[in-house]
C-alpha cells in the first residue's frame, strides 16, 4: 500500500537532468502533478473498495477467512490515514507559502 502511495510521489521527485526541467512548461508540470495525485487517490479508493467487498462477502457468509478480511480492512485504514496526513501537510505547506512575504 505504501508503495502505491510512494510511486506517484517518486514520479514527482526532481530529475537530475537540467534540460528536462527547462523543457517542461508550468502547465505540463501542473498536469503531471494532477495526474500523479489522481492516480494515488484512485489507488486508495481501489483498496477501500476491495476492503468493502471482502467485508460484505464476510457478512453474507461467502468468505470464511477472517484474517484476509481484517488485513484488507487494515490496509484500507492505513491508506486512508496516510492520505489524510498527506492532505494535511499539503494544506499546511500551502498556508505557509501564502503567508510568505514577497
């Protein structure tokens, strides 16, 4: 799960090639960031949907492996908590940038 969150963030990491930075327009950078963020949120959503399906199957008696259901629920919970923490840090960073004097 953490790999799913880190993978889009690795795509955002700065590259060592200075020419690539010069060739990327602000619009392209914004598009890449938006795409990476959407992919990360989609992966968190997929984990939650999988957890919900397993929980529902368990409630209906279709799944008897409680451990698998609990692991899926914990993965979903950890992914959601990590997403909320990242969102809080992003909002905090935004507020800090907005309060900077130019």
